[in-house]
C-alpha cells in the first residue's frame, strides 16, 4: 500500500449552558440538580397557546460572552426556527439564530505562558443564542426512552470555530481556555461532566501539497502529520475530503481521543482509495473508536424560518457598552498582571491560580490582607507576598485535593492562610511546622485566630537552643553508627540527622539551627 501525505483539519462547535436563574423563553427555573420534570413551564413542553418571552438576563449573558470572546456584536437580536423531529423537542423546532448570530468574527488568544502552547489566535466564526433540548435517557425497556424536560429551554451559547486546529494539544488548550474565560466572565460554569458544556468536533483530512518545511513535520507511519504536536508553520493543503462530525463529547479526554481515532480512520481509508460519507459519528470511550450515528444533515434539511413570535430586539451601542463595562478582568489580562509588576509570580503559579476562578480570588484576598497590615515591616510583607502563591498552589490546593478531588480551598479562609504565611516570614513558625499545622487545619477547620490555634496545638517555633541541643544529642546517640561515619568524613549524613531531628521536634525548629547544633556536636567529638 502506498501512503500519501495527509494532514487533519479540525473545527469545534461548543454548547455552553448560561448560568441564568430562569430559562431562555419561560419563567421556569434552571436547576440541573432538581428532580426530573419539576422545573418545567407550559412553553417548555409546547402546550398549545404558550408563547416565548425572552429572558433579558440570558440576552445580557450572550452579549457578555460575545464581548469576552472578542466578537463583533450584532446590532439586532433576532431568532429563527430550526425544524427537526425528535422526542426531546416537542415543538418540532428549536429556537436558535441562523441569519443574525449574536456575535461574529471573534477569537480566543492562546499563549505559551498561560496556555502552554505556541502563541496563536483561534478564530471564532460566530456565536449564537439558542434553547437547549430535553434530556433523554434509556429506559429498561429498550423500545422506550425517558425524557426530563428540566433542561428544555435552558439558554445555550453555541460557539463555532473555524476548522483551524491541526493538533490535539491546541484543541485541549482552547477548551480549557474557553472554560476559564466564561467562568471569569460569570456567564457559565462550563462543567462538561454534567452537560454544562458539550463539544462537537468536525474532522476532515486533506493532502499536503506544499514541499516547504516537510522535514520539520512529524509524519506518522500511515503518512499523516501527527496530531500530537503543535506546528507553528503548517503546510499548504489540497482539497478537503468528506467531513465527519463527532457528536456530544462529554469531556476533553474524549474530545482528544476521538480526534486521534477519527483522523487515523480517515487516513486508513484514504490510503486504500476508499471514500466515506459525510456523516455524524459517536465515540465509545471504552473501545476508543468512533461509530456511525446518522448521515450528515445540511441547512436545507432543517428548513430554517424566522421566529415570528419574538420580534427583533435592537442592541444599541449604549446597551452593549454597559455590558462591556460589567465585564470583569479575564485570564489573559490577569496573567499579565500576576507575572509582572508587584506580583511577579512564576508562570506555573499564575497558571494554577487562573485555572479555577476561586483560586485567583482566594489569592487576591490573602494578598490584600497581608499588604494592608500596618504593623509589619515592609521586608517581611514582601517575603510573605513572594511565598504566598506557593502556599496556595502547592500546599493548600495539594493538601485539600488529598481529601476532595474538586477542592474547596476556602475550608481554610484566605485571611487564615495569610496569617500562617506571615508567621513563617516572621520566623515564629517554621515552614515544616506550618505545613503540618495547615494539614491539621484542613482536617479540623476552626474560626479561632491562627495565633490561638498554634498555641493550643503547640506548633510554635522552638527558640530554646538548649532544647534543640538536647534533641540533637539524643538523635546522635540513638544512631551512633551513622554518627561515627559522619565523624569519619561522610558529610552527607548531616542532612540525614537534620531530618531526623526535625521529625522529633515536629518541624518546630529551623533546619539551619538544627544543622548548627549537629556541626557543634561534631566539633566537640573531634
């Protein structure tokens, strides 16, 4: 079999549930955790005579999303009907936006610093506001399905990218960045695990026709450019072969794995000279393979018509500007702020703080608390502020994750952690002792002042040199063989003795003070 030179082109369609209180066109509440069919209004199940009433909060969130994704906001909000028959859509049509989407020509920036991929901009073709369908689940009787109309009518923001992706690293970075942006903007929780964010993927392959930079590209054995690595200068491609849509992927891992399999499947068929239909396929995360669902439909199949029950709504410049003013700082701006100027934290720490909105707000509150204390000298403040990101991103998040995979770091309030970090900077608490104390505080939270808790639990720094000396001598005596080796020149054992003594003292003495006592004992013995 002779292999050609192939490359994949990938586009994404993402559906985000907006975090509104009520549904898009009805007064029913949005509550994903409610009992089935308990958050349903007449319009959600298309009872005769019920009419849609646009939720202004959903419109505001949609405009906010368009602005957050750098889109051109439409001058008018207009809806259309997308017709198809399925039990989760009782009206026989979905209210969406075809002719005039709420936003066009946007982009999401990706950077090496924040997103860990080469600097680029991912173009957003358009975003549109539409209603979600009911949730269908399989019944015990295979000839039936169960329908929960709680989800029907939930406002969705559909985000469509251009087919500009060629590797899975950039795809996953884009999805994580999108989640981060909409969460910081406050318009969606974007939780893929509960359906709050769903992703469809369009995959096609095309022959590589340019001969430039081919030596720099990583071709797999089947002749396709690997989708595992980001490429800064992608080669020129020929005509795309049939496009396949991968539907309703529930997490980023499935998105990545489905792309890998589908690209290899298409390349294998192309190398054999076999064509394939433009179709919709699912993904089985157990077998790691895609499977056919149905033939791909076109716009004509949906018979789009204007939604006559909802008149067009003018989006004035003053309205759009007022929404823009309500938009908070987003991850790229915050990353620049955190890694420069007075903060100047590492890229890795900044990425962690911005990976979860609550982490950033926790850091900001703890930072302001330390910075606002007047009775602490500036050098101690600067030391505490410098080490604060480490205490949050490594010690606090790490220890809380040992208890809960989706950690609530506010179990230790930011002001309490700030006080712990200050005590370490003041040398009233050793770093080792502070870590043990933090672990105990996570397991048994308390609203008492940190100074009181440290006294009660006896975590304070040992300033008594005689106590340190006695503990060192006890450790040396218990390990006389190793002490003899130390006296004979095996200096690496100094750190070992320091560690043992630290353990005996529960981390309440500094390693420097302990090492000085070990060195003193060594000199006395010599």
